[in-house]
C-alpha cells in the first residue's frame, strides 16, 4: 500500500503531465469529497463521489482554455497532503476573459 506522500507525489506528477483524469481514476477514493473555496452557477462548492468529480473535471476541461498550469507540492499535513494548483485560463463563453486561479 502506498503512503500518503507517495500518492501525493503521483498526483502531482500526473497533473504536471496534463493527466488529471488518469489521476482521478487511479488515485481518488470512490467516496471522495471535493471542497472548492466558492461555488458558481455551474458548480457547487461541495461535491461527493468519484462520478461527480469526474463530471466536474470534464466540465472544467471543456469550458476553459488553459494558457498555463502549475502544480506544486505535495506538502505533508498530518495524515493528508496539500497540493497547490495555479491556472491561467480563459473561460469559454465568459465575458470577463482571461483569469489566474490559485494565485495566493
């Protein structure tokens, strides 16, 4: 069985390679709970279950043009780990254009 930090490192490696869906499929628990800082009209802040997280990821990939993506970590946090994602994106169909998420 992999340690928490080994899982974190694999997550970071896959995300840096642009393989977010592979990371979700191979590393996430079927009972995952995803908590975002805020909700939006398209996505609630709290989502539960592997199917919901896959759908959220597919929606995000279809609705954003990614100009740059950075993934940092993992850093240990008790029995968990922290990963920092920073994205420079333009949302499709949005009037407010290009944005940076995860900066700060």
